[in-house]
């Protein structure tokens, strides 16, 4: 526990120090990195301690709000420890990457001291969220996290559309928080305390006495967490907010903040809610929302041409995979605990993998931006020549997210498919959800072939930008390499992370109620996965097949060299015509046009590529079908007017603060008179 | 250890026999065209010649040079997971999902060789390859999953054993037919020869491949053809099961040759579809297959 507090100290001290160091752009980056490095060290010690000696708790409350029954209690169990480790590693890599990235001209005018102190403050809040054992303080830290992330979204933004993204983010996430509050308060009425252990009892009691109300409470929690996780349709903010933030911040969001939606979901639905028919119903709902997000998010990603916006839609799709897995797990926990545990484990495992490859991909996109100053994948190409390391890590991360063996994404997706298909043998709807997941996995591959194909291959075009010779600096390469290495490691040895994952979930249930890890995944770190469901097994032995693949590659290489063929370098052949490099590049826009034409939204005369409304619409469309467009564009008729009317209200209110002392005195007098009248009427004239 | 030996034998079997089946198919196509056609061992000669030819390199990226090696390796790896008349040698290493995704890995290598070669024709071919993958992969998977539902397992061995012990039902027939069509596409045969389409985009992803690289890619395509034929025969037409395993293997090879002859006939009498037509076609197949899957779930 002390290690955790020391880590807290590191992050907060780093945030303060960053403010003090101020204008020195290099120094402030190193300060942040140093703080995060020490913090990570402490966190990892704490995590190792937990995994070795069992969960720890701060014991006595550190802070108490007696009137509310809220007390700040820290408790690190295995689930918290797992998330702590993820967040700490992400914070380390993000600050290391940001150190050089934030020095580009684009952010020259921005004040880096604020950026870094907000970033560190954000990480401190995120770390707190996963360890508090009290719903009230959970909300407090959740809010700090949301606010700091909002500040990062609007960092250095003059463009209206970006500010709009910030607005939208602010509004949607706060509406989500309100739902969380409502759920929390309804439970509090019964328990009289915000402590998780009391809430757990309250839920059990509510299940007996007011099952309908419990559904409402769970619905509120679901909405709150799903919004943060970016599940559609609530996650509408995500594809606008992510690209607006600087690349390190986007990686930080993808690596830590969105994942807390999953943390909250698991904490509430597994840790607090007792196994019952409620679990099953909400399992199905969560799985359905997950599958919907997978479908819409990823299909939309296919038509994106802004590198970061493309990645953001994939965040939505990948979060859908986690929701699908966790929902399937929850559904089957009661009837077929093996499938249940496979599903839950697959969800968390996919989360770990997603953190590694998605942060890596955001770093890749950032490296391209660093080098070329653009995020439009139509405008650049052939960058593998200038950015070999970035290209290699981008390919590994892309294949991993697309679920290609033997990378980590395949291991977790394979588990998700198994859970959905095996569950589907008895409850057919899950087979359909599993098929959606499998189909979309191929769409993900397509989207990332476009991503790395268009960015890194084709003819290199030096468009006269300030592209410097050589790869990005080492401080930016290292995080990418580490994350890509994780993609390979967890892919080859899935038993390693699954061991941690299993312990983190199994601890949430009464001891002994869940099947042992070895009976689910098969034993042995090197033996690969061997699932044992209802008497029949299914296996994925990554290490063995990779060795065989390696041997086959050796054999093929032997054949390749056997003829002793000479090698000659030649020009690309354009059927005898002379073409410039620019003319012959196959641009990202051209990929999969026929496919995209089949999957487009078509309602009457209204038609647009993809199936998702965006905020940058051509004017022409509005005139054609105004009603429908307006109905889809929540920005237009919900968020913007809401924000505007709130601002108007505030203006009216602030108008009273004119700075004229006489007016204030008048207000005081009027207020005092009003108070007197109220008191008088209440006391009944006595 | 025995299973490892068997795995090795199966890899060699795929590697060495695949060109022969290609030769048989070429002969058949020639017969339909009223030509004499090349001798049965012509594919071997082609490969040998290509292996010694000069290798022309248009792009410096290492993935461009070695994608053919990795692609062939991926296909050969699947050889240890599939049944060829007998149980898969290393069944405990992977199930149908692993099999499908290893095949996808090979396709990814074709795509990567296309996008790294800097040729716009190759890029168009790569884009088409991905679109075919998008639509054909679900068709294959749903067919195999319908069988998995029937057998209650996702392992090839158990699916095969179940099918051998039972008579065909509606759902297995639907799965078998759709899988057959998907296999035609996977073998890059007409009417689905859209990725290479030599008259339009000059072999698509392979336009800049030459010498040993082209040889390995050709070998990969032959091996893929062989493997899909083996999977189809073992999963859907396992009867009659004859006892000495070696006899069963020979019988399976014979059945595979017949299957490839049928594919050859389909190839020869059909024109090429456009990519959008193919995508629509396979999406329709998916719908039919889901109906078949529903049948499998209710047990018919």
C-alpha cells in the first residue's frame, strides 16, 4: 500500500514540478518522464506485492465525509492490481513518447507545462479510480479523470470543429456521470454507505425485495460505463475527441481511460452483483451492445481517411469485442461457469492486448504526423523508407489488432470466438454474435491493410514537407518497440497474461465457486491454450505452431535459395508507360471501393458512405433531406443547443456580477430580506 | 513423437503432391478446350525453372522479398492441422478457427507482397484480395461452424468422426455446397479468379514477382488448393472409411482428384465475375448459410 502512495506522490510531485519548471520545453518533458518512471516503479512493486502476498487494503479510512457515509478507503485486489500495472506502463511510455513529440512546431504555441501537469494529474486520477473501494470517492476521481482528459482534448485547439468535439465530449461524459450518480444514490438509500462491501449487500437485498429497481440501477451503471468505454450509440464522443487530442494523449486515453469503462463494468457486474437472473439478462444486453459496436464502429473505420479518426473508430469496435466477451461471460457464469470464465477472461485479456496494440498504433500515427505534419492517409505514402521502425511496429500492431496468428490479438479473439460459439451451442443468439465478431475481424484486417499499406508502402513521395532524414527520435521509437514486443510475447505465451487475468476475476467471486484455471485453459506456460468445455477440447498452441511455422519458413527459404537465382534491382513496370511516382500511387481512398459501395447507408434518396453520421457534412446533403439529417446529427439538435443554453444561463447569471459594489449590497439586502421572510413564515409568525 | 513424424510426413505430402494435382487440373482444362495439354508433371518443371530464374527487385523492403517464403510457410503449417483421410497429426495444436486464420495469414502475405511492390496493379490486386477474403472467409467459417455445431466440437478430428458416423442432413448439405463454392474462390479459379485476373491487372499482387519468389507463390497456391480439397473431402465426404490408414489416404487422394476435376469444369465453363458481383454473391451465400446454421442448431 505504501508503494502505491509513493507512486501517487511521484505523479503529483511531477505535476507540480512541471508547473515550476515551466517554459523549458525539453526539461519539462524529462521531469514528467522522470515522475512517471518513478511512479511506475512504485506501482509495479505494489502490483508484484499484491500478486505475491494477496490483496492489501489501507485499513482505516484516510478521509471521511461523515454526513454522507463516504470514506476514502483504498483496496488493491487482483483486478485493481492488473489495471494499475496497465495504467502505469502506459503512463511511462506515453510520457517518454511525449517528451519528443510535443516539441513539434504544431504545438509550439501551446504551454507544455500545463500539458504535462494535466497529463500527470490525469494519470494520478486514473490510478486512484481503480483502487478506491468507495463509490463516492470513485465518482470524485472519475470526475477528475474526465475533467483533465477534457482539458487535453481541447489543448491547443483553435479550429471550431475541434472545440466542438471538446464540448460534445464534456457533455456526453457528464450525462453519463449523472447516470452513475443516480445508480449510486439509489443503492445508497438502501445501504447507507458508499463502501463497496455495503453496496454488495444492498444489491443482494434489493434483488430480493425490488428486482425492478435493481434493473434500473444496473441500467444506470451500464449507461455510465458504456459511455466511457465508447460503446455505440453512447460513445459518439469518442471519434471526435480522440483525434482532437495530441497523439500521446490519445494513446493515454486508449490505454487507460476507455478501459476504465470495462473496469467499472466488471467491478459492478461481477464484484457487486450476486450471480442471479439479473446477471444473465444484463450479460445478454452487454453482449448485444458489444456486437453492435463491433459492427458499426469497425465498418465505419473502413471508410475513414484520417489516420487517428480511423484508429478511434477501431477503439469503438475493439471495446465492442470486450463488451461482447464480458457479456457472454456474465450470461453463462451461472449455467456453464467454464464458458463464463472463458468469456470474462477473454474480455480482460483482449483489453490488455488492446492497450498494447492500440497505443502502439496511436504512437505510429503520431510518428507519421511528427514526420510529415499530416494525418490524412491519402496524402502520404512510402514512409517505410524513412520510418523503418515505425513501419515494422505498425505492421505487427496491425496484424495483432486484426487477429492474425501468432500475435496477441488472435489469442484473445480466439477465446472470444470460443466463448461465443460454445455458448451458442446452447443459446443460439451467441453464435450470431460470434459470427459478427469473426466477420468484423476480417474487416479490421482490411482496414489496417489500408492503414499501413497506404502510409508506409507505395512510392515515397517527398511532398516538400519538413520531413527530416532518418526515423523518429529514439524516445519515440522505444515505446513503439516495447508495445510491439508485447504484442508478440502475449501472442506466443497467452498463458502468462491469462494467469493474471484469471486470478483477477476469480477473486471477485466466492472462493471455490469457479472452476480452476488449469481446468479451463489447460496447464503449462508453454503448452498453449487447451479449452475444455463440456467434454470436448479446443486448442491453440501458439508456441508449437510458431515453431512449426518457423521450420516451414526455413524449408521454404531453402527452396527459395536452392536455385541460386541472381538478384537484380529494377524499376517498377508500368506497361511501358512513363509515370511519375505521384501518378502511380494507389491511394487509401481507392481501397475497397466496391465493398464500401455495398455497405452504405441508404434510406430513400438519402445516401452516404458508411453507416455512421459524422460532424463534417457536405452542405448539399442538408438541403436534400434536412429532417433525416437533423435527426441523426445529435450534435445539431441536442448537444449544441444544450451547451448554448447553458452558456446563456451562465451569462445571465454572471451579468449580476457587474463589479459595482452598490449592486452587490442591494443583492445582499434583498437576499437577507428574503431569508428573513422565509424564516418568518416557517416559524409560524413566532 | 509419432505425431510429430506424421506432421512432417503430411507437410511433405502437401509440398510434393500439390503440383501433381495442378497438373491433373491443367490436363482436364486442356481436354475441355480440345487441346492436348501439358504433361502431368509440367507444374514441377515450371517450379524448377522459376527457382533458378533471375529475381527482379522493384522495392527495397524486406517484406517484399520474403513474403513468398512466409506465405508458403503459413500454408504448410496448416498441413499439420488438417485431416487427409486420417486424423490430423497435431490436432491438439489448433482447431478450425486456427486453421482459417493461418490461411488468412497466407492471404495477408499475398496482400503485403502486393502493397510493398510499389506497383499500382499490385495494389489493386491486394485490395481485391482483401475484399475476397472479407467475403469468402465468413462463408468457409460458417460452413465449418455448422459442422462444429453438429459434432459439438470445433476440432477437425471430431467433426470428421461425427460426419463419418452419420448420414448427411439438410444443414450439412447446405454447408457442403457453400463450402464448395468458397473453395473455388479460394483456389482462385473462375468465376472467382478476380484477384489475379491476368487479362485485367496482370496477375494483380504477383505482377512484380519473379524467379524464386514467383515459384514459391505458385507453390503456395497449389498447396492451398490441395489443402482445401483435403479439408472438403475429409469433412464432408469421409465415407467410406476403409481400414488400413494408408488405403484410406489413397482413397482420399483419389476423391480429392475428382473434386479438383469438378472445380476444373467449373473453372472452364465460367466467365470471370466483377469484384462487386462476387462480393454480393458471397453475401447472399452467407444468408443461405445462416439459414443452414439455424437448421443445424435445431438438429436437422
